[in-house]
C-alpha cells in the first residue's frame, strides 16, 4: 500500500481494525470535536464542499453538494445509507477499507447523520464478503459500547443508530435506488428518478447514499480541514483515492494515491506488466468504463478530469490491466455476458439489448461473426443508451462501443478469418495461474 | 419449520429495522433458512414469509432475484468460482477448469456423492486476489492455484 494515503495506511505497519486501534490512530477525534464544540451542520457541509470530495462509488458527484440537498429540518425519519455493495468488476477497495478500517466508515456515517439530521443509517455490504460483514457488525458493537453510536452520543442530545444489511448477490443493488429497494426487502430493481432519494428514499423518507470510501474520507476532512484535503489532490479532484489494480500486473492490489497521480506511476507501484510483456489496454474505472489503448492511458493522470478528457471515466478507480496476450473480443465477450446476466429485467432495452450484445460478441469470438455485426452492435447500444431507468444499460454499452472503436481491426480479423488475432495458446499462457507474492488464504 | 436458533437469529435481524418494516429482514431470513436447510424449497420460503408477515410470492421474488440463494438442492459444499474479466486475466478460468476436471462435473452440476456443487460466479469484489472461490456463500478463498485447491477439497469432508 502506498504510504501516501490515510484510509488504508494510517500508520506504517499498523493494521488493527478494532476500536482501540482506530482511536490510537486518532480515530473518532472528528466526531468528538463536533460534539464538544457543537459545530454547526452548515460548517461540516461547507468543509466538504471546500474539500472537493467527489463520490468514490463511480459517479464522482460532489459530496458536499449532495449533503446539502437533504431537508435537514424535515420532521420525522431521515436516513444515511452507505453503499458497500461493491460488485463492479475490477473494484475491490471497499472490502479492504471495511477490513482494515471499519471504524473510519462508521465515524464518517455518524458525522453524516449529525450533519443531515438523520437518526438512522444502514451499511449495505456486498453478499460475497461474509467475513467482512461480520467484522463490521463487531465494530458496530464496539462503537455502541463506547457510546459513539446509539442514544445520546457522547452525552449529547444527538442520537444515531447504525446497522449492517447483508446483500445476497445482485450487481444491480450497487445502483442506489435498487439498493434502497433491497433494504426494504424487495427485488433490487431501480426506481425512476425523480424523485431523488434526498426527498423520497428509504421507506419513502429523505435519504443520502454515499460510497464506503466517501464516508471514510469525511473524518479526515473534519479534522484537517477541507482545504488540506483539496491540497492532497488537485483542483476539482480533492484528496487521495484508492485504486484497485487487477489483471496482468505483477502486484495486483489496492493503492492509495493522490488524485492526479500519473497512471504510469500507479502501474509501477503495481509492479508493472507481467513478464516484461507489452501493455495493450486499460479499463481505468471499473468494467463499465470505456477501455483505453495503452498509448492513450500512459498519458493520463488519475483524476476525474484527465480520464474524462481521454474518453473514459475514473469511475470507482478500478484499473483493469490487459497486456498484449489479451484477445479483446474475448475480453468484451466476458463483460457482455456479465451485463446480460445482471440486467434486472425491468426495462426492455436493457433486458433484451444486453442479450443481443452478448450473443453477437459471442458469435464473433467463436468464428461465426458477420460483416454487418459491428454496425449491429453499435445500433443495439444506440437503442439501449439513455432509454432505461438506471445506468446499467449504458454500462453494458460503453465497453462494447469503446472496444470496437479502439480495437476495430481485431474485431474485423475475427470476422474475416474466423479466429483470434492473438493465438489461443498465447492467450491462455498470458492469463494463466500467476505466482503472486501473496499466498493463498482460505 | 425452522429451528428455534434460526428464528432467534431472524428476530435479531428484524430488530435492525423500524417496527413496521419487518419485510426488510427477508434477505437475511432467507439466508439463515438456507444455511439451516441447505437450500430454499417453496415450503421454506413460505415459512419465512409467514414469519415476517409478508405474502409468500414477495419472499419468492426475493429468493429468485438474488443469485446466492439456491432454489434447487446443492451439494454439501457449493463452490463458486469467479470467471469475470479481471479474474479471467489471472487464472480464474484456469481454476474453474481445474475444479471441473478434478470433480468431474461442469458448472451447475453436483458430484454423484452429493458432496460438491460447482457454480460460475460473477464479481465478488476481490479481483486482486484472483483466482477467487467462495465456499457455501461464506468462506472466501483467495489466490487459489491448484495446490491450494487440492488442499481445500481435501478439507471438505
């Protein structure tokens, strides 16, 4: 882990996740300060705005602005919800945050409750990470026992209750309104917006939903000030950010670096491309982000603006690295299958369109492609994008469009020669078992 | 019927939500029921729905929507392998092939002795640890190369 960040590496070699460990690292100081000095909610939201903290789940929406949408004076229940339903292929940062620093997320959520006048919160945790969910529940118990959570926190008149909700395997629940439906005990199908959650959220009450990493950034901002956080990154892109690097690198893992760090540096931190092979392409922000060829990516810095300018998205900071042994058609085929499998089925363009995308890419990969297939794929994406309730349809379309745009010759090769440009044995060797530094844990 | 222990666990899930929102506990309740019964039969789903005071069809909708629920019997050990792109770039498909060969079954099949079921999984949010396996929905295994897979299978009794 890079020593530059405060979320994953608060102190050299210090990895304790328990309350005592977190307090030793200065944890809960922000909450204590807020309670002791009765800091007004407006001030907290103001600091967040100054910090330029942007939503770490993928959309990059300014957090301070989002918090200011909450009708704080609205009588009755209001909710804070944390989205730890991390299922975007390539993304595995929230798991590590909750594993090594659950109290930082809890403190961030309590502060959110205070700033937005909410009395209850839920953390929706991805179904496949059971041990992390159990750990989070333990951390909640610790916080309750220390009067950091529950009625009359630290002797004040502010009360906040927080619970963990365990998901059970549905990518779509990472979409915030699907997530709310899921907490309500229903199928996770996204809601039409507006109304937005700030006015009609969980159980129809005002609700704010932020990503795990976003909440984890809040205590630091309160303790050190919004300006300091902004300085860590670059204008309009405050702070450090976790990047999950996977694929063909020597040292896959999470790296916490300042916003604006050159991609080349991150690649080096991740040990570079395996076996000295050549970088071919990178998906910079999770599987839904458009793929970028190596030469474009190597010129990018890691922040919302630079990646957007290059034609992709910083998204969740999930960097999927592919080297020259990768068949781009096969890579797209796997992603298209994923979106087809995970479409919730509510909107016809997505439900039917993702099936079309998968089947057509599948037939190209398997030597049955037709000349008109590339136009057909683009036309299917035209009929999905912007025509669905949520962004999953767009998420399924963007990879297809970008893979075809940047690697058209490889798709045409498949269609004309009915085989992969990269020989199959080279592909298999390139994506085979890799002896990583890390040992099996089970 | 569910055991008293399972009902007690479901009660503590119900307590997490507002008093008039018992249905919010349905995902956890179904998971607890599945843990006890091995899979979710229609009867089990109806029992859960009845306990939470919701229509059986609403509980069935949930059980059939989320892919970690098993609506058909599975082996004592359900092994789910992630083959999504980031894992596939780093041995995920190789691990799946190895398991198929070793167990003599394909995806969504169960060994004749009822011991193992193999499933293909979507992203588990652990892509840096590829190959990743999930055993019975609760035990995540990281960096699973053949030797580690052999050890895991040997432990399953």
